[in-house]
């Protein structure tokens, strides 16, 4: 009798453990489904597919040209996106350009985000510097701007001369932005003198 009771007790314990395992499996499955739903809401399926298909192509391109990974990534994404658009047209006779372009932009945005931010900051600084140089507040500021532009250009030229035994320009084009800064500072000083009513070349 005790053996029969023990048998059913062990059977019940095994059943409870099996039931608990099934419950845990169901909870795990529900958690995975919830996670996948969340991922699919945040990242569309077509975006993930384009990214997955771009990785092998990116690997091949990086093997051939490892010096430009950002450009290689762009080529891979654009190629796969174009292939996706072509297949969409072949299957449904629609290029689906809006969805394809949206996916490509979302994939390329992280790669170029910091570049765009740096470019906008550089443009902003350039605009402020140009505006201050062309419209200085006073003579002291104008003179400081002129002096800074002159010293910057001089440093660039001396650096070039120290590396060049022929004492001639190696790449004269790179001096043009510095020369333009100097010209803008000079123009700003002229504007300030004209506004103040002082005519250059006349003294009391």
C-alpha cells in the first residue's frame, strides 16, 4: 500500500514539474513574441532584411577596398535597396520607391549623422566668422580679426615652405580659404572706417 501511495506521489510530483516546465516554456515563448513585436514596431522587417543582405556585400567590398568603410556601406545599402526595388517591380509591377528610399535613409543616417553634425557646426562657425569679419563691432575687434587671419595664413605658408625644398607651392589651392578670410577681415576694416567717417590717407 505504501508503495502504491509513493508511486502516485512521485507521479504527481513529476506531473507538477512537467506542468511548471510547460508554464515556463509558455512564458518564455510569450516573452519572445512580445520582444519580436516590439522589434518589428521599432525596426520594420524590410529594414532588417536590407541590413542583413547588405552585410555580406559590405564584407566583400571592404575586402577589396578597406580604406573607405563608410562609402562601402553606402554602396552596399544602395545596391541592395535598388535590387529590392527591382524585385518589387518584377513581382508587383511597382517600384515602391518611397518605401525603398525611406529604408535606405534610415540605414544610412547613423553612418552620416556625426558627419552631418560636424558639417553643420563648421558651416555655422564659418558663417559667424564671416559675418563678424565683414561687420566688426569696433576697431579693436576688427584689428584682432585681421591679425588672426594674417597669422593663420602666415603659419600655413611657413609650414608649406619648411616641407618644400624648392620654396614653391606644393598645393596652392589650400591657401585660398585663408586668403579669403584675410580679404574679408580687410573688407570689414574698410567698412568700419567708412562708417566712422574716417577717410584713409587723410590726417590732421
